[in-house]
């Protein structure tokens, strides 16, 4: 059976999948596996480009000249407001891209476009001297996130790379379904790992509940400091003790 030519940029649809189902396995793999790898590379390249764009938009305050597409909404009042509203549910991706672009400006954009997003996040936490080291850049491009982290901890312990902290929860079956669905949605939109999706979900929830929680503490005469809730009198007494 003659197999038609296919352009590399051609999107794969369900109809295309059904057509390739008639192909010999090796020929189908050559097309579908290559397309998948192309998509992954494109996502990484777009992530890098996003960071470059955001840096310039922030530097020149170009967000001030952007028009909000929704008539009833107010104008953008800050860069962060613009990012949040322009990016929609993907503002986590935007801030990751911006952080990577700023921290890794010493690495050519063309090279960064070959480094997976999760590894760019690790490099962004390192000093330029370490992230710019050829062996580290090679590990970031070719290795997994775990392999990159292991190399940093082994060869550059002075960087104090934040360790992963395992957590365990035991929700009921129905609750687990909600959690899995939520994380799956975030993973798709943010193009991130499951752990990062959980972190993004918590960030969104924190933003939504911050004001209400502050009001909750005020009503109970308490304050929140360094992850702990203290009664105001106890906090004031502790402050006096520290001063004395």
C-alpha cells in the first residue's frame, strides 16, 4: 500500500490516526513518534519565547498600551495584573517563563529552547556560574529532572538547591476523583508535572482565600506569622520579650 507524504508541521487529527492505523507499524511509528517529539520541542521553544516577550513587556511597560478585550473590565493597573488577566489560567507558566528568562539570560535563547521547562526552573535557582557550566547545561538538555537535581547536589552542594519534600494525603474515593481531575486540567493548561500542578492549585486557592482568612484572623484577635497563627496578645508579648 502506498503511504502518502506528510509535512512535519501537519497536525495529527483523529481522522489522521485512523488513516495511519492502516499503515505498517514501523512507518506509522516514524510519523507519530516524530510528531510527538516535535510537539515537545515546540512547547519548550514557546516557553523560552514567552519569557523573552515578558521581559521586554515588563521593561518597557508595554502592558500599559494593551487594550483589555472585555469592555466591562477596568484597564490594567500593573504588570502583574496584566500577566494574570492576559494569561488567564496559565499565569503560572508566564511567571515561570519570566523567571527563567531573567535568571538564564547568559545562556543563548536558542539553547534554552532545547532545555525542558522543569529543568529551566532548576537552572534558574542556581548562580550564573553554575547554570552556565557546560556540563550542567548538557545535563539540563539531555537528562531528566531527577538526574539534573542529583548532579547539582553532588557537584555543587553549595548551591543549596531546594530538596523535594514528599507529602501524603488519604482522601476518600470521591475526593480523589476531584483532585485527580483538577490536577489533570492544570497539567494540561500549564504544561507542568503533577507536583507543580498541585503547587499551582494551592497558589490559586491561597489568592482566593487570603483576604477572607485575614478577616477571619482579625475577628478572632489573631495574626499569622511564618506559617503559625498566634493570638495577638501572645504575639505582642513575644515581641516585647525579643526587644528587651
